């Protein structure tokens, strides 16, 4: 078994916060273990909690469409969330839940070592772009140690607002060029540490 599979099994047994009492399934994440791009959402919703897989509901269908628009399938990237368990009633994650769960995402990224981390929505943006606002930084890339950090709106937000839908589609279409512009560097694949940096 791979180290990432081991880790996901460990995540699946987590009972470190109260979300463990109400969840049906833990949603560790899925995709290519050597993915170039990691997409990080907020938390599992109802569909994800039923299936134990990330982004399998309506927002996930839109994410699949967005990936197809750049010639990619979900199996070629890694998809996971800031929280691995569904907050009841789809409420926003609590600061303590985010803090408790952070170790899992950090360890996943340390193993996958993606060249690009794409944040989907406010909660994953806050992890990699602290203090920023999504309306200001979406579609802009920032590089640290060869890893590109890129913020996008959450696909669920774009489901009901046509203007946002066009924006998120346009932001997704920038990804191939951003990856092409940046050559992989020998030390590029390191665990990301959040800090303030200028945009590319
Ligand atoms: N929204 C998220 O942020 N993540 C999912 O997995 C599904 C919906």
C-alpha cells in the first residue's frame, strides 16, 4: 500500500472533533498520487458524506466540466477538502474544526507534492492566502519554492450565478499556461507553508 493510501485510511478513522459523531463517511480525498495539480475545496456536502468521495454532487459535476475544459480528468489531479467530514446541515466549518483537520491536508500535500495548489472557495483560500479576499485574488497565481498557489471561486458558488460561472471558467482556462510558464525545479516539491508573497 502507498503512503498516501495509508494516510487516507488513517484520516478515515479520525475522531478528533465532534464532526465524527454525525458524519456518515469520512472524505479523505482522491486522485493521482503524483498529481501535478491539487484542488482543495471546503468540506464534504451531503453527496460526498454519502459516498466518501470529494466533489461528487452538483458542484463536483461542474468541477468535472471545468477540468474537461482544460483537457483533464479528475483521475489526473488530486481533489480534497480542508475538512474531511461534513459539517451538519452544510454549515460553515468552525475555526476549531479547520485547525484540527489541518494536519491531514498538510500531510497529504507533503506526500503528493503537487506543482500547483488550486484553492476552491474561501476556506481553502484562507489557508494559502491568509488575509486575502477571493474577489481580489481569484485567477491570480503566486509562486513559492516552485509551487504555484492559485485561488478560484468555489464551483458551488458559481452554480447559481452566471457571471461567476463565466469567471470560474476563465480562471480554470488559465491553469495550463501557468503550469507551462513554470518549469519544475529540483526542490519544487516541498510541503507548502502559508505566508505573504507577491503575485506572479
Ligand atoms: N463542496 C466542497 O467544498 N467539497 C466537496 O467535496 C463538495 C462540495
